C-alpha cells in the first residue's frame, strides 16, 4: 500500500505487455495465415487485405512491448525505492528488504540487469525469443508484490496487539469499542500468482505447433534441377520437391546449410509447379554475403564473353531445404477484374509467376485486364524475363486479346539502348521507354479506361515508388475508379 503510483503503473503496463506478448506471435504463424488466405469461403477480400498487414501488426506489437517494458521496469525501480524508504516494521512480510535501505542498492542493480538482458535478447537475437518468454513468465516467481488473505479476521484499520485507538486517532474511546475493533489475528500475506502464462501459453503453443509442422514439411532437401546465370548478377534456380504445390504470388524460405544452418531467406516464386511440369523456380539477385556464398556454391565464376546471354551450368549442387509456400499480397492479382503490377528491378519476381500462369492457361480467375509496368536501371535487366514477356504477348495476340495485357518498360539509363536489338524481342522494344514513369498521368489514363471499377495496384520495388503509388491510390478520382494499393512484403 505504500508503493503508491508506482504500483499502479507497473501493474497497468504489465497488462499491456501480456496482451502484446500474446498477439506478437500470431502474425508469425505463416502457414496458418496462408491457409486462411487461400480459403476464399472463409476469408473475404477485406480479410485477406488485413492479413497483408501482418508484418506491420507484428512490428507494432514489438514496439509496444519495448515501450511498455521500459515503463514497467521504470515503475518497478520506483517501487524498489519505495520498498526501501517505506520499510514497514508493522508488516515485515510485505518488505522486500530484510532491513531498511537494503533494497535500494541491491534490487536496483538486479532490475537494471534484467532490463538490459531482455532488450538484447529481443532486439538482437530473435531466434532466442523462447528465452524471452521463459523470463517473462517466471520473473514474478520471487513474489515481491503480495496481497492479504485474511481480510475477514484482520480488516484494514483494526487494532493490533499492544495498540490502542488513541495511538491512531488521538482521542479516547470506550474500552468495549476498542475491543470490537481489535484484530483477531495477525495479517497474512501471499505473493501474487503469475498470470503471464495465461496470456501467452495459447499463442506460444500455436506457434510451436506450426514451427514443428514446418520443420516436418521442410526436413527433406529439394533437388536442384537447373541453375542459370542471368545478366546483372541474377541467378535463376529451378528445383523439384515431392508433393510441392504453390499458387502464383507466393514465396518460399530457403535454407542452405553449406552457407549457414541458421539463416533462412525468403524468395518469391517465379515459376509454380503445374500438372505437366513439377519443377518450381526462383530468381535471386547477388547482393550481400549470403547470396554471394550461395552463388559460389551453385555456379563457377562467369566468363566475360557470356555476360549477356544466359549460361546453364551442370555440376554438383549443395544441399538445400525449402520451407513454404507462404501467402503474399500478389496472390490477389487474379481476384480483381483490372490489376496494375508495378515492379522495380528484381521486384518483378512475384509478377513473373503471374505471367507464367497466364502463359500456362490457368483458368477460374476474375482478371480481365492486366497493366504491367517494369522499371529498371539497366536494359540488360529485362533479359531476365524477356522471353516470358514475348511469349505472353504472342499468346494473347493469337487469341485475339491484345488489350488484355498492357506492357510498359522503363529504363532510367539510356546509354546502352542498343543492347536489346534482337528480332525476337521486338514486342518489347516497341514498349520500351526512357526515363521514369509519370505515375499521375499513368493512373489518370487507367482511371479513364476503367471507369467505375475497382482496380488492384500491386507494387514490389523501392520505397520511393511504393510511397508514390500509395498516395495516388488514396487520392480521389473524377472517373469514379477505385484504386486499392497492395504492397509486397515478407513476414
């Protein structure tokens, strides 16, 4: 009772921590979110769009945990001081200290170590989050805060032995009244029972069950069929795995023990398995230590004379494990009657799988018109999917659907435009523009062409493009067209 405001703040912040520590795990249940996203009878488009914000929700919960951890620990530091200053001689069981002044020096040091330890575990080593949750659930076992268990026989304000009412109120009372107010026994106190496990046990068990399911699903290594080196340090990887099924727009997580047994990296599928072709593929750009070491295991150093044309390598490949597939916003491309796909550089990978689906004749989707905008710094980057783009173009022209696929290619560096002069790439050359897109004019054109329709806008690229598209989607359109923004992100 002498902890005052510090107790209220510490208990309130603890409740917020319990809530956020239980919610922060749910967005990381990727398989569960993928199942909900794929069950169209259960989840509507609005629900699936909310699922796209799972990473943002996870980060928000993490920030809340950090903020209220500071508040919680700071309030307990105040409580530590109050424990020391307000040492109770009447109720020794309530004291955290054995004598006045002990807690101020001893527990202050302990609480500071507790704060630094948990912050390092949480921020720097996400893989040790189990340690964080164990500490979270057992840190109240010491029983610093206690409550009274015998209020009936020892109500607040009763007179203890060797104490009279004159000592409390400064006036005389009848002896009989003094006896009525006397305590029948000494106050008994019991530590508060830890309740954190009630909040986090359910989500923690759900997350552990999913992790076990994902471990069983990904324990068998995949067979690497083909590795192709493309221009601009891009590697195409074709793989084969038994009973692997995926939808366009989904992504997988790769683990290569030859590089690092503990690192897992997400990559969007650029080719999904079909009934006629069971292989699936990804494109990865060599940026960073992991992709560099992984590429060295896959292919030898490229020769200078094969810088532009793809080079197929046949060799002994490293062991590789695949976890997934997992859902992403790009799956919704087929659920709009009109979709706009905007890619920046290697961000074209989620939309390449969409183009493969069109080429393979996938049916049962609502898509009636697709706008495809691809922005690259170098013209050689278009070679990654040049043949795919041309194949889709020819297929739609043969089916007399030239307006179905609207393609625009932008290259920001105009010094090597002669690099794409082959006759087979002529459909791309006629759609190649120099400079950066004028997004507002482009959206106005799409809005006038698709009046009073709901258009899905999908973006995978630099933050500058994403922010611009998001702002344009939120602005009102005179044509009555509604643009819904969807940004690719990995959870």
